[in-house]
C-alpha cells in the first residue's frame, strides 16, 4: 500500500483496461472511473495500481480479479496492487463516464458546493435521470452503494441514484 | 519507535473502527426505516474498509505470515485496544446515533491530524478516511438535531443516551505509552490537544438540538489498555465465531 502521486499509464495497455468494468455500475469502465493510477509493463508483467473509491468498496477485490482475467486473455501476466494516496475524487470520472452514468440512470456528481446544497436539501439542483425535471428531493444521504445517495423525482415520482461528490 | 509499539499505536485507532463497524453491522436489516438502515450499514462498510487498510499495514509491519483476518478475528479480548464507547451495545435508535455522534466528532478531528503523520501509509489512510467520516459526522449531527429538537419523547430519549454515554468520551483523549511514543516520532496525534475543540463541536450541535452535556466529573476508561466492559466478550464471540469454529474458512 503506497502512494502514487501522478497517474502513469502506458497507452498500449488502455484498451485492455477499458474492457474491465465496475461490477456495481457495469456501464462504467475502470478507466472512466479514474481508479487506475498506474499501468506499466515491467519484465513482461503488467503492473497495475488501482485506488478504491471508498475504503470499504467491495468492488475493489472483484475489479482486481477482473483485471488479471482481462490480461490473461491476451496472454499477459498482471499484478494488481492497491494505492490509497492521493485519495480518489469524483473529479477523476471522465466526461464519457459522466455521460454513461446519466444514460444508465445515475445522476452524475455536481460540484462540491452544489453537492452540499443538494445533500442538505437546501436547493433543488439534482436533475431526474428519467424525465429531466429538477423538482427532485433527497430521500437518503446514503444509497444502494457507498458512493451514491438516493433521490426521488417529484414530477415523475421515479426514485434514482445520485453519485455523491467526493473531494 | 519499535515496530511492536507502532503496531499497538495502530490498534488504538483501527480497533475503534472495527468494533464500531461491527456494532453498526448488527443493525443491518434492523434499522428503524430503510434509509437509516442503509445509512448505518454504509457507515459500517466505510469503517470496516478503513480497518482493513490499517490491519493490512500491521500485517506488513509484523513481518510474519499473519494476515489482516488473523488480526481481526484471532486476538483475545485484552489485545483489542478500542475505547469503551464503541463497544457499548445497540439500544434504541437515539442511543445508537448518540454513540455514533460522539465517535464521529472525535474521529474526524483525529484523522485531520493523522493526515500530517510522518508515516506515509497512516497519512494516506487518514486522508482517505476524512472524506468518509465527514459524511458520517454530518449524518449523525443531523439526527442529533432532529431527535433533540423533535418530539418530547425523542428529546428525552436522546438526552438520556447522552447522560449515559458522556462518561465514555474522556477516554478518547487519553494517551497511552504507545501514543506518547508515536507522538514523539511525529507518527501519532496528540489527542489531549483535541479535547477543547471536541467539546466545542459537540456543544454547537447540542445547542441547536436543545440538548445539554451532563455535568459529570467521573469518567470511565480502560479499553485503550485492553480492559473492556462486559459487552466486549459477547461482541467478540459473534465477530470471531466463524473463524474459531471453522479455522481458515473463506467466503
């Protein structure tokens, strides 16, 4: 468990890593999540470092196994390790990732300020992913996974997840 | 400082997260409503995740073939260094929230200092944890206000919980010999220096919640030395059952 200050990824490995998805949000590749911090070939072994979204995220073990599987399929041995610093932030989700979230029905994280207002219920700013209305309300600060909060649309009445801003 | 003292220092932080995480896990499926049930299990998950990071580091420091699971499941009661506050059993929801609030405020202050540790790994775990614990503290503070400034009954129940649990809060700031050594080496945190800010933060929330800090002069401690309350044995028998009954079993 170390520190990986700068993201350092060999472009040749990106297509393989893009084939691995978050098991809890399958529309999102781990590259779009921004959890891959390091990927380099060293003596014919792909050394991959990933960082957890939340400390207790149970998806990390599965993601680690899936990375090894993805590399095994193209006959490359891979080793996966976990880094904690710098801590993951929702800013690392790519714009393609944000779009994929919205299409999947999860509202993408707002800016830090807006997020606070939304989660304290002060302002109606989280858009319903079904009908686009901003007449939505916070149902719970904690949702189906550690990274999400639960909202409900007051127009179409659909409940939906909001990906919490993490800075 | 010697590795063994450093390990003991880490237990003093990590065991709180494990034991409080275990208490919150007990509520899975038993929360007063779906949203609070999910919230409490989410917080349990964060705490157990942090625990894993600490224990993985301890396993690495020990230099033997010990794993994070051995550390979590195979120590005896006296070897756990958590404070008495976090092992107190779940009673009604107001009681659970009060215990959580008292720990969250401390936890946040602790991690804000621990992130400056000269130990790279502890600093990294703290930085990650701050983001999660800020969220916990917001949740428990909101509920303290809602219950305290709620109905006559909710006010009374949460005030009773405060009156019962406040005596465990002083131990949070108690420095063991290992804490002193860690502080000298710029690894650890001076918890005594956190107390004033702690009381102030608790008071701010209580004022808004129309609740009061009891005027207790007597405080209970012992957990940080491994001397626990009677509740700890029951908790551990639940926590350790599977590994004791089926050694080395895996999910």
